C-alpha cells in the first residue's frame, strides 16, 4: 500500500481499488485507523486524540489532493505524494 504522506511519525496510505467511502489509512505508534476524506470522521480503528486532530486538520487542508489520489487508486494509476503537516 503506497505511502502518500508522512509527518510527525504518522504514515498516511491509500490502497488501490479500495472500498467506498473514499478514505485513507493511518498508522501511528502501533495504532491503525481509517479516516473519511470528506468529513474527517474515523471509519475504523483508533488513534490518540492528538493524532486524530492533527490528521483531521491536515486532511481538510489537502482534501482535493486526497480525492484526486482516491480517483487514481480506483483507476489503478500511480498515486501522488502529498506534503505532510510538517511541510515535508
């Protein structure tokens, strides 16, 4: 599963040909979760509250890029890297 962003020890990944609703996968210090691209709610899994807040703010700022990557993933095309919250 491609890593599309990494910041503050948080990995953001997206699967190719994944199920709806549009979402991304988060890994942080042994925690794993799925977050909806639109709305920012956790669909599955758990994360520390601080990480949820940080990822939610990042996702809101990069929503269009996430949706573009989601469409690429559905079409089995390469995904683009998205700048992290630390501008990396």
